C-alpha cells in the first residue's frame, strides 16, 4: 500500500509499505480521511515518537475491510472512526483511572503505524460505528474534538462563565464551539490572523480580536484557554485570568519551552492552572456530538489533499494558513 513515512527528523516521503494484517482484536480500516495537526509536526521534528521511521496520522476514519478472529463489535463494510490511543491498564496511572498518562501509552500514528496511508490498523474496542449520512472522511474530526471534550472534563467550568480563547485554528474553534454549548456567557477569541478571526465570527463568537487589549473586561476572564502553544500567547493569557479563574494549557508547546508566571498572583488571587493531554473516556462522547452536528465540517476543514501531497499538508499546517487539513488516501 501507499503511505507517508517520516524517515528521520525533518524528512518525510510517500512510498510503498506492507499492507497491515489484523491481530485477533484488531480491524483494518481503508482510510477515508486523515487529519494533519501540530502533533505530526512535532513527530516530524523528532519529538514524541520513540523511534523513526513511522507512518504518522492519528486522526482518522474510514471503512472496515478486514477484522481479526476475535472481533464481534464491528463488521467488514462498517464505516468507523477510531480512537488512536491505547493504555496498558496495569500501570500506576491506569490503576487510578488516568489512562492518558499511562506509562506505556501508545497511539496509532505516534508510536504505531498511522493513518497517513491507504490502510491502517485499529483496536476493535476503539472503533465507533458511524451512522448513515455521516461522511467518514469528515469523521476524522472526531479525534481532535475528543481532545477538546477531555479538556472540558479537566476544566470543570461552571455555566455562565466568560471565556477567552487564544488561537482560532481548528482546536481554538472547537474549544469555542464547546464553550457555547456548555453554557458560557461570552466566548472571545484572540488570533493574529484576520482570516481565522473571520471564521470565528462566522461561527458566532462574542468577539474576535488580534489582541486582548482590544477587549473591555477589567476583572479578567473566568476561563482562559491557550490553543496555540506559543509562549507569547501563553504569557499574555496568564495575565488575563480573573480572580478565582482558571488557565488551561491546551496548545502543544515545544518540550523545552518555558513561560513566565507570577507565583504571588496565583497565590493571592486563587488562580488555577491546568493542563489537558489527549483523550480520556471522551472519544465516544465526541463522536456523538459530531453526529449531532456540533461542528460544521465545511467550515472546520480548509484543505483536502491526496495522500501523495502529505509533505505539502505538513507544510500547510506549519504555515498556519488554514484550519484542519485532511488527507484523503
């Protein structure tokens, strides 16, 4: 089969690799859509993945074309989206219900061959069968949405809060949409890209600006969410949290990045700083939200490219010129 392969840091090629064969509890999926995100760029740069080469692609959906001998939940011909993450169920964190922090954490497209390919493997237990009428290519959006759903689990935000989101890319827009559905009073968005801000306005944010200085909220925000991973945005966002408020680090920064904070202000104003990583018991809920129409794929997806253009897809994400980039193997 054809697949994109990250062969070494900074090097990716589309080539021919062996077709996957399912284990007893696995399925083979003909990939209809594979999302490209910032995590794939980190892998390209030599981070996250324990070893290269690897086929990237952890946001995916498609049609089941083969099943393992012990699979009963799904059948050949089912259209499915799949949670790429697997946990050992035995380590310190798994025993405490924190599987996303598993000491043996593994994921399709990160530690195992991924979906930037014609076919990929997925655990049968991780598959969500898509109902009729749902485009399996667009269902690749379920995985990033499941990360956003987990972020709201982490936030435990009360209704009627005022939200400030940094970043109007795919994840920022998803966090904005979920804030609206979760009962936020206002949801404002900050981004330096006017085109992205225009999309946030189209989707119905309260305000969309290039600097939080343009917003009139003297007491700050109840919840500030960084979806950029950029240190300047993180530090600015930390300053915008109101007394008793929460700052959520959702964007992926470089592993070596550091940000300046005020410990005294955290203490004196009872500010909470939280992080949200990957997915935890949130994939099926995200799938149900997606099926219910919480997202508009026509707005969320800005680029659709063939598999042979995977290197171009990575550069499009790096340039930050669009929203979600989908590859269609």
